[in-house]
C-alpha cells in the first residue's frame, strides 16, 4: 500500500453541516468553551483572590502555573489513554473530575490549597484536548482537520472572552448576597457544576465509532477513511512520531508562553497599569480576547483553503504559522514603549488575533501526520504548551514584581521570534504504520 500526497488533498471540501459529525463538533465546542472558562476564571478572580488569600503576584503566578505541571507532564499519557479507553468514557470522566477541581478552587483558603486545586484541574484536563482530537480523527474527513480545529478552538477562545464577564458578574452578584461565601468562591462553584453537566450530555450523545451512531447514513460513513471508521490503531511508532512532532512542540511552546500571558495577566495588567475597577477591566479583557475567537476560525479556514488550492501541506501549515507568529510579535511590541489604554487595548487585541491564527494549524498537524495516533501525537505537541504554562505564569509574575510590565512582555516578543524561526524550517513527515510504504510527504 502506498500513500501519496494527493490522496490526502480532496478537491472539494467535505461537508460538516447536515452530518452527524456536525453534532460531534458542537458537543466538542461546548467542552472547549467550558474548559477554558474553568482554566481562566482564576485570572479574572485574581485581583480579588489575591486580596482575600493574601497572595503576592509571584505567589499567584505560582498557583496559576501549578495547573500546567501535571497538564504538561501527562499530555502524552493522557492522549494515549484516551485512545485506549475511547473518547466517550475518557471525556466523561475528565468532565466530572475537572468540575470537582473547579469547585475545590472555590474553597481554597490559602496558597497551598489553591495550588492543590489547580494541580487537580491540570491533572484532569491533561487528556482532554488530545482525546478530543482522537474523537475528531474518527469522525472528521482529513481535509477538514484545520477547519474543525479552528472551530473548536474558537469556542475555547469564546470561553476566554466571556469568562471575564461571567466571572466578574458572578463575583459582583455573590458579594451582593452577603452570604457565607464570597463572590469569587461562588463563581468557581457554579462553573464547576456546569462542567459536570456537560460530561453527562457527552456520554449520552457521543459514540466512539461513527457506525454505532443510530442516525448516521452510509453516505457519511463513506466520507470517512475506512481505517479511521474502524478505529484501527496500530502500535505507536514512538521514535518516528517523537522525531516528527518535537519541532512542532517547540513552536507550541512559543505560542503557549504568549497565550498564557493573555489568559493569566491581562486583567491584572489593565487593573495595575491603568487603575481600572473590576467591571471595567473585565470588559476590556473580553474585548481583547474576542479577537482570538475570530483568529482561530480564520486560521483554520485559511489553512485548509491553502491546502486544497496548493496541494502542499507543508506550505499551507507553515504559511499560517509564520503569519500568526510574526504578526503577534509585531503587534505586541508597542506595549514596550507606549503607556496608553487605547494603544494597549488595540495592540493586545491585534496581537491575540494573529497569535490565534496558529492554534488550529498546530492541532491540525498531528492529525495530518499521524491520524492513526492523533491522540498520542497531539499530546506530544501540546506538551510544549503545557511546559509553557508552567514557566510563563510563574516567571511573568516574578518579573512583574521586580521590573514592572515591560520586560515580561519583551520576553514574549523574543519567544515568538524563536518560534517563527523553527516554524520556517521544520519539516514534519507523514508517519505511517509499520509495513506501509512511506513516501516522505511534507505536512507542515
């Protein structure tokens, strides 16, 4: 059997709407949105929590970074486990457990308990996106990898964008109740319950194998590669897969460092630098993060369109990454020299838009190069993001305490530049099962 580049580049895009796969994508969109509300609600609640728990910026950064320790270290294991037990059971368990972790955050009484809750959240979410990627690989035709990743990650950025409004509103409402729990505590508890409710919805509606879905048609089944429809999973070629994904993981680290800056520190930056109250900085943060919703979808659609037009996977994926990384770098630079709320808001919004052009492409590459092991491969790739999540919040907070805001933003500019260099030269290859003739097609 020989796999050629042309066999993976259909002329016409496969449909998503009007198919059962569309329902799967909607379910995953809801999960991605909730998961990022769960991850980033702490940034909006941060100024209030730091006062209530007596934390410094460095200590708060450490608590935020605690999420990424198990998240980074268990990405590969989590993705592999999700493939083994199936996305249906795996994501049900994950949703319940991360709901518990979010509720536990609301009952934190100091640094240690807060770190413990964040560690549990990182542990439970470590397998979420790799397992979701494995579910997509079984349901989604390969020519729609970038589009679907763009859509679900747009949902996650929508979760980012509405989190400041939702969490800020819940904090204000909870404080007005004058009950035994503070507003920030109530916000974590209610959002944790929402996570558990999604898990019940997922296990009720999703099936691991498309052919097991009651209403699926033969036409839709014919649009999915037969080996993926049968959920075939040959042994993982760890050496070849690691060699292929490692450069992508480095790019994901540079992307992830800057993303964690946006997810963790924008509310505190606006409050500290411009003296904004909670309601105002929450609104400005939402405005900034909404740009990422657009960026994710545009990046996924643009990347797949380039792929269909040129038939060159490497060119399509690399072009989107370079535009995104360099654009984000350029737009972030004014923060190093200008202290103005309008300039800061526009610069941050544009920088976040360009940054999020990269997201769908980064997640599409593991599906491109290793659809048989997309959970494991995406876990490898997302380890870069997880490691960035350990380093970025903690080091950024440390630098803010000692130097102010300019030097931490400068570090992001430097890392974006390094990621762009690697993206320009990397050449991931299609990783084929043992015994299959391999033509070295370039895929990023």
